[in-house]
């Protein structure tokens, strides 16, 4: 197995990009292996932060959203907005820390406001 080239933060040569940078260009890695990595040093003996880089010339265009994918995405978002207590669409994504809509989580504060 060959080792990956390692570059310091902000010093990667042209032709390499992270997943986020590829996505900003409407590209995806497309099955290619990691080509290199960036390392950002940290203080106090902590291990460096690592970002994996992919070759831009081997990247492929992002697959377009189909009608089925849009439908699945809408169903997923609807499930994240539906309160498990009152079964209503809260109109926002329910915070996982509460596990229910704000109205169900704090009913006494909602009555005082009304």
C-alpha cells in the first residue's frame, strides 16, 4: 500500500479538492480513492486536523434529483417536522434535544402566553 501525500493547511496544489469543494463545483468524487490529505497542526500535543483530498480531474458531475428522490426527501423532512406527541406538523424541524414540538415540551409557558 502506498502512503498518501500530506500537505499543510492551505498549501495543497491545484487539482485537489475536498468533498465540500467538489460539491461547490457541482462535482462528486465518483468512486475514486482519497488522493492526498491536508493536515492542520494544533496546539498542546493534540493530533492534527485532517481533511481528505480528491483529484478534480477524476471527479464526476453530481447526479440530478429525480422525482422519486424529491418525494423521498419531502417525506423525510415531513417526518422530522411531525411531533410524536400531538402528531401535528410543527412547521420547523423538531430539536432532537426536546424530542417533541416546543408547544408540547413547555405547555405551561404556552398557556401563560395566551
